[in-house]
């Protein structure tokens, strides 16, 4: 490990981690844009159908991109075992968090889901031997979770299956993120994303069909779905690149930044008030992201 001008130790992967942090922050911002459009569609359609529509749009856009750029061969994974396992984990994550949303207040479900960065840091340490560079960085992981708690102010309720589903979602999502660090360099980002989208679309369609089938969709809703699909595709490509560029334990805490985008987009598009405790939590989250990079 080298040292900086002050003599403080500098992690060997610091340049990569800085790039990864920026990519991760941007990825979660783009995902928040997807959430706004999904929320709009969910006012008229069941959630599984919305998920299917948006994921199908992402697949169509990815196919067009691969055709135009001549990278269609890169859509097929060279190591299908890992790609399919990650895609399956994310499909399970989606089902679990949707169930949690159906039986819990959103604040409690989000709080448990945002355990993911803490779990990623622990799993990356246990499975990948990745170590955060200092005690301050570990403090940043924990501080980010506390910032979420400040922003959301969850109530104290008896535990039920919804809490277990939300916590399980966080664990499964964390495992899927750690798997990205195990992806071989010969595996393309496009293959990892295409496999994910195919599995997610299949699962969403199956759930929607089991729940009564698909409702008729108008041209305006299709336009929203394709825009959401564009954001979803961009978010996943950015996230894959972030986790393949830097340490998983560095990128994951930037999931907390979605609270900031949620407040901003909520105020702009849904007239949701921005309260003092939310701003305080957002400031703590920003501090946590800075500490993780120390």
C-alpha cells in the first residue's frame, strides 16, 4: 500500500474505487428516474405488469443497441452459470421486495432493503477478502444506514413475514452484487445485463399471468414504459461497470443516495413535501459516502 503526501496510507485500488463510486452514484440516480416512471405506470397497472413492460422495453432497446453497434454476440454469456445465478437472485429479490411493499409501510420496507450496503461490505469481506481501507470507511457504511433511519423515521411494529421478506431481499440483492465482483474479465457487461433482463421479464410475466393476465396498454403508457426501460438499461449497465471497476464494499453504500433523489423527484413530480428530518438524513448519507472512500 502506498502513501499520500501526508504519509497516510492509500489503498492500491483507490483510483478504481473513485471511478466506481462515481459510476455507482450515477447508476442509482438513473434507477431513481426509473422509479418515478414506474410509480406513474403503477397508478394504472398492476406492479408485475409494470415490471414486465419496463423490462421488455429494456430488452428491446438493448437488442437495438447491439444490432446497431455490431455487438450482438456479446449478449450471450460466456459463463452462463454465474450470469444465470445472478439473474435468478435478482428475480427472487424483486418478488420478495414486492411482497414486503404489499404488507408493510414503505418506510419500513425501504429501511430493511437498505441493509444491502452493510451486507455487501460484510459479504465482500467474508467471500472476496475485500477490506475497507479504514475504520472510517466502515463507520461510513454504518452511518449511511443511520442516515436512512433518520430520513425515514420507521415506526416500531411487531415483526411479521413482510419484515422477513424485506430483510431477505436485502440479503439476496447483496449476494447478487458481490457476484459481480466474481464475474470473469472475459464476460461482457452486455451479457450480464441481457441475462438479467431475460430472467426478470420471464418472472414478471409469470407473476402477472398468475394474477389475472395483462391489461390493455395505450400508446402513452408504452412511451412511458420505453423511457423507463431506457433508464433501467442505463442503470444496470452503469451498476455492472461500477462493481467491476471498484470494490463492492465501496460502491454499495451509494444506494443510500436514492433517498436524496427520492426527495427531489417526489417534490417535483408528486408534490411530496420535503421535511426537515429527510434533509438531515440526506446530509448524513452524503457524509457516509465520503467516509467510505477514505
